[in-house]
C-alpha cells in the first residue's frame, strides 16, 4: 500500500487566522462600548487559540499596575477582573515598558518569572503572552493570554495576537472618540442650558440653587451641594443643596477636620476630591463622617481665591460609584461657570451698593451736583445745588442762570479758571462767593472734571458744590486769633516756667531711652539731688528694683497716651526710699513725667491698716475668749460633782481594785480641771488672786518638779537676779505657766539640751514691741536649746489650739494660756525662736508695791472636825448635791437653797455660820447675795464658789474657791474663814 502525506499546518493556521479575524470584525461592528469591544476581542482570540484565559486591560506605568474590567476564562478558570501589580509576578514589566512583547512558555524556567512562578501558576498563568499596546509612544494597554500548562507559542500565533491587539486598540480608540464627541455635544448642551438658566438669577444663592439642581439631575446623583468656607479654611456651611427624592438634605455647618486629614489637605491644595467607595478608598477614621451622612461616593471641587480655600461644590451618591473623567469634567466646567457668574453678580451688586453709598455720602455731606454740556452751553443742578444757590429747582439751565448768581468781585477770575480747566482738561476747583436772590452772601466750594468725546474734544464738565460759609468764617476768626497768638504763647510760656520752678512736685522730661533731659528744682527739695546728678542719667536707675519694670514700661507707653496715678518708690540721695505717685504724658519723642511725694500718706495708710488689723485680732480674741470662757464654766459645773464624788468614794473605799479605779478616774478628772484652767486663762476669765509673789522662792520650789518632769537628758539651769523685786501676780497661775512652758521646752528637746529659768528687773522704754507703758518690770524667761521654730510656725504659735506636737500630744492652749495670763496680769508675753538654736518665752510682769505675805497653812485634819451650820446656795442640783456630801462628811450641818431668794428667806428666820454660794445664778448673783446676807447676819462667813468668775463683779474682799474642787480644798478654805 502506498500512502502520501502533506504538511497542512500553515493552511490550518491560515484558516484559523481568517476565521478569528472575520469573527472579530463581526463582533466589533456590533459593539459600541469600548469595554464590550475589549471583551469580544479577548473571547474570540482565547477560543481561537484554545488558551485558559484572554483579556484586555489598561496600564498605569507609574504604579506598574493593570486594570482589567472583564476577561474571558475557560470553565474552571477564575477571572482576574480588578487591579494587579506586575511586580508580584516577576520582572517582565521592564520589557513591557520598553514596548517589547513578553512571551513565557514555562514560568518555572523563564528567568523573569522563575522566582514568582508559584504566584503565576496560582492564577492559571503557567505560560502567557503579554502584548503591549502603545499610543503616541506610551504604554497604555495590554492584550494578554494565559494558559494553565506550559505551552509553546508559535510565530503565527504571536502574529495573530498582534493583529488582534492592533485591531482592538483601533476599534476602542474609534469608539472612545465617537463617545467623546457625543459626550462633548451633550456637555455643551447642558452647559448652554445651565448658562441660560443662571443668567436670569439675580443673586449668588439663586445661581447656586439652579446649578445644584441641574447638575444633580444631569449626573443622576443623590445630592449636589454648594458650601462657603470660613476664613480659617476648616469650617464650611452648606446653605442650600439639591437632593433626589428619598435622599436627605446635606444643609448644615461642618468642619473639614471631621472628614479626615487626607480629604482636607486635598481640597486645601485646590485638588478635586474623588472617592468611588468611601469604605474602601478611605481609612475607617476618615470614612466614618462620610458614612454617618450616608455618603458612599463623592466628587468635590474646591474653589481657591487668592490662594485660600473659599468654596466647595460636591456631588454625592448613596452607593459606591466609579466616577468617569467625563463626569468630573462636567462638574468642573459647571462649577467654574457658576462661580464666574457669581463673581459677576457680586461685582454688580457691589457696584450698585457703592453708587448708593456715594449718593448717601453726598447727601450726608450736604453736597450738590452739577453738569454742563459744553457744546449746547446748557446744564442741570441737583435739588441740593438749587437749595444752596437759593433758587427753585429746574430741569435745564443756561450758562447765564449760573453766572448771574456769582458775586461781582469773583465773576472775572472764576470765568478764567473755568476756561483754563476746559482748555487744559485739568480738574476744576474753586471757592467763590454767590449773591443769593434773598440778599445773602454765601461761600461756595466747587470741584469738577472735564469729560471728552470720542475725538478728544471737551464735551461736558461735571462736578459737586458745597456751602463752606461756616468754614470760611471760622478761618477768618482763626486768622484774627493768630495775630495775638505770639503774645499768648509768651504769657503761657512764662506761666509754665513759674510752675516748673516753684512747684513742690517733681517734674521730669524723659527721652525714649529713659534718659532724663530736664528736671525741676523740686528734685533737690524732695530727694536731695542737685540737677547735675540727675540730668543725663537713666530715669529707672533711681527707682526701687521691685517698681522699676512697671514704671519704666509705663513711661515708654506714655508715647501713645497719658498714664496716671502709678505708684513707685524713688531712692533719695541719703539712700532712703520715698513713695511717689507718678503721671506721664506724651511729647515729641519725649515723655513729660510728674511725681508727687506721697510718703506721708503711705505711712498714715500703713498705720491705719496696722491699727485695723490689731482691732480685728483683738475682736477675734475677745470673741474666742467669750466662747472659751463659757465652755469652761459649763465644764467646771460638770466636773465639780465628778471630782467631789470620786474624792469621797476614794476616802471610803477599802478594796484595792476600787481604789485603783477611783484613782484613775480622779487623775483624769484632775487633768480635765487643768485643761479647763488653761481655757479660762486663755479666755482671761480665770479668777486671779493678785498679790505680791516672790519669784525666787516660787522657782526654787518648782525646780524639783521641773527636773523630774524634764528627765535626765535635760540640764536645768536657774538664773535669778539677787536684787529681784516681788512681782504682782497669782502664784498658782504663775506656777502653772512656768510648768507649761517647761513641758513645752522639754518636748522641743527630744535628744536632750539645756532648760534655763531666769528672772531679772528690766526697764521698758516707750514704743517697746510689748506695747507696755514705759517703766520698770520683771522679766521671767523660760528658754531652751531645742529645734526652734521657723517664721511660719512662730507666727501661729500663740493661736488657740495650734500645736506642732501631733494628734493627741497637746491641746494647743499652753502658749495661749500663758499669753492670756500675762495680759490679765497687766504684762506681756514676748516670744523669740530660731530654727536649730532654740526658743525663749519671756513674761514681762508688773512689780508689786509690797513684800510677799507669809502663807498661813491650815491643817486639813483640824478642818475635818469643824462644826457649824453651812447655808449652801447653787442653782445646779448636781453641784449642790456633791458639795453637800463633802460638807456633811467634814462634820458641818448643811442647809440647801436653790437660789438667792430662798437663801435670804432662811437667813431671815434662822442663823448660819457659813454662806457657801455660787456666783452666777438666775436672778441675784453671789456678790449681791453676800451683801444682803450680811444685812441679816453681819458676822456670817462667806465663800463664793464659781466656775467662771466675773472679776469685775466679784468684790475683792470676798473669799473665792474655783470649781471644781476637792474636799481637802473646800475644808482648808472654810477653816481659814473660821
């Protein structure tokens, strides 16, 4: 058998080529949309060559990306529609940029794709052909074919691919050109309709209302809005907008910052903001405000005026939308035309407003206008001009109508001046007199300009006229005044010189650099400076450093306006400081400065302030003392039955536990009594038994107690002057004061030190800081070497309840009590302290006029066997009951009375040996009761018992016993009375 074979490969390729190109031609004729053309070419070519995928995409060479709208894919092959980055798949983008076709038969072996072969195979591009499409020398599009297996690409196939690429590009370009023509025609029609519609608008708001409506409808958007931007280029206001049915209005006030940094910066730079999908194109932060307003896509055109963002025009949609270049161009063209129309409308409105203001200004200035036709020699006056001229207003005037009103003396030169202006085309200006029909002569100021016709010849002269009679008369009066001005200036200069020489205030002329250029003689009288020590020196060098900045600054500011009543101190020649009140006024490059010496006024004011402060402190202490004294009185009434009852229980108790408990209670009660005594001493209500006190004996008797109280680490030193006179005071209260001060000194020396008790006679001069009258006194001092006090603590040391010992370690009444005691005794307390060096408390006490009396001691045991009847009077039932028990225990017969009236009723009927009475009671007090009792029984022994003794009300000859008291104290006092 014989077989004959023929190679028909080329014929087959030719048939495939012709069939594919024929199909492409048919499909291109049927397609109008460029995107459909690209897909038809890809599908036809892909099917003809049997590849896995074929497509057509546009190129962004800067970003090195391809955008694929739609591609052809065999079954099982996924689409690549979207944006792809060439560098993700190899380095062959460099060949494409150079215009070379990229043919890869196996991605694993091609050096341009081997490193990225896995990525290519993942998109079914194991083998591929990329055919670049260029336009005007630039790489603009790409026809690509992918296959999911290695594949050999023949020259005939590559030629067919190239034919498809060229024909596809030509068809797309042709359709795009046709579409561009149609879009341009539609754009022009729209812009023409928009221009016609806005031409009838009379203001900016109407123009924008028409523009937003037509733009929104034409582009099919949800909203179209116009906004004005505030000068700060952040806040913008949408005054009006058009929105489609169902969409909400965007009218309102917003901030660009709300929409994110990128949108704000883009618009401020004058670049349109184009967002196709706010959620995808913008970050979550920048998209938030857009999404809150329902904006999913937007285009916004900024309007910059003189480099500043002044307005915005935007269209928005409620769904993501890819904006085309045609839509952006339409929005930009419509916006620019509308803004240009708005500027024109505003300019016309401004011109009308300017003309209106000019009319108002002319009327307000009481000016008239005139106009003359130089060819017909006819003209017109405004009504105001006719009023100035004193004639009736007419529509047309002749030259004779105007010239007959001119004053004969001014007619000749005025005609010449007018003729000169017309001949030279210069502005006309003249002031002349008119003689009005009513006989009045008025001065007229007239100004005008010459206007020429097209040939350059003078045609009209137009101007204004104003009555200046009042000004001319004022000027004539001023000229007359100027004739005597020299004489007046000389007189006033002489007057000023006399004031300069004779004034008691300081006069200075100070330059811009604060140099003293002139000074009057008062500088010597007030400060002791001769002129040569002041002139040329800086003014601020004489000022107190604390006052220098404010006054020097004020003098500098006097160049722009007067400065008054500024206080500042000045150094006198002797080094002292004087207080001055300064005023300054501006001069020619200088300041005229006047200083008034107010040193005496300042001193008086300071003295008044000190007196007022002292009065406030005295009133405060008096009020606090009254409150403290009242509280102490109530505490004494409460403590009396407690202390007396415990005392009696202690005497009758035998069990050790009872004695221990009663002893502890008595100790607490005694501490409470001491605290109350301190309160009374602070309040200056403690009853004092003023007598002559031997301070040497008093201090010697206390050294043992103070030494044991202070402890072994503190050395006690006494320094008593040998010739020390007796002091006038209360020995018990002085003893308590010394003990309190010693305890304070001990607490100030926790690590040990020296405690010094000293007493000496001192002479107090007049004006001493103690405030005492001049004379001889005794100074009792308690000094320590402890840690001392700073100035802040020292200032508050004598305040009631102020303590530095910590919570629960002190009452804060020690120094207050001592201070009160010293004042109550007619003396003073002086306090000095230095941190790290110690504290000294000095009591200045009056000297007694007699020697101390010997103390008579009464044996308590004898007092306990006393006999007699005691009339006990107290309005407090508990106090009276406790006192009754103590008296009865001592052996007295006790008769109780609730008040003075009840006691007097008893004395009127029966005798009594003793009257023990409270002082403060309702009705009659204890002193008055004692006086009435002696009327009934002159020999009765009387004892006043009080927790709050009114020293002025209690007779000094009546014995007193302070509440609370113990049985021994009551027994001893009654025994001394017997």
